[in-house]
C-alpha cells in the first residue's frame, strides 16, 4: 500500500517517498493514514497481510484500534530473525522489475540473464534506497523503534519467529507452517 501510494504520487505517497529516500522511517501519521484508507476496502474483506507495518509501538496501538473498530484483531505476526550484516548483503544485491515488482538478487536469486527480468526481458533496477548507507540508517531506526514490537506481540500471543538466514524455500515453508488457515 505504501509503495502504491508512492508510485501513484498521491500527496501522502510523495511525503512517504521523501522520508524513504532519506533512509528515514515514514511517519506514523502518513503510514496509518494509508493503512486506514485500505483496511476496510473490498480487497481486504477476506483478510490481509501487512509487510513492514507496524514499525513502531504507536503504529501498533493505532492498528489495534483500527482493527478493534471492525471487531477484529491480528491473528499472527511474523518476526524474520536475521543478522544486520546479512540484511545489508541481501538488500544491496536486490534488483526489481519496475513493472511487476518481481524481485531478484544478484547472488541469492539471480535472473536467468544478468540485469533483465526473466519474464519480459526488460531491465531490472536497483531502488534508490537499496544502498549500504541507507540500509545502515534504516537498521538503526529498526533497532531503536521497531524491535520493541517483538515483545509487544509476544505478550499478545501472536508472535512467531522465523529464522530468515535459510534458503528461500525453507523460509517459505517456515512461514506457511506458522500462518493460521489458508493463504
């Protein structure tokens, strides 16, 4: 939802883009506004998966309040446990197909032909914020603002931790094993 708002250059999306490009976390007000706009939409009527949200305790409490208004709550929160050094390696090697969002990695999940999307043959890009300096800034923000959510959701009984330093296939199996119901 956040990336769509940025791509569509909505007023909220432009504010989010400026923060992301600087390596900062997007403000709670911006993110929660985007989530609130979408959470009760028809596309979320059968449920939803949030990726990278909430990132702060205030966002988590705002999300809890939004969900409570509709008589629901989170059923599972997945913590992907990964060393900072591995995060840097993974993110700086990421390449994206802009049209579809398909993601590749120069080492761990390379395209069949270097630098081009497997399906379309179109060039892949490296996002502006996928550089080492930006990632290190974001990791510092994570440790200061996001990691407290691990204990917050553990206390609610909805936290599952997945070791994310495994193969893509094993991480997928581990995620599927902890998700409630069918996805």
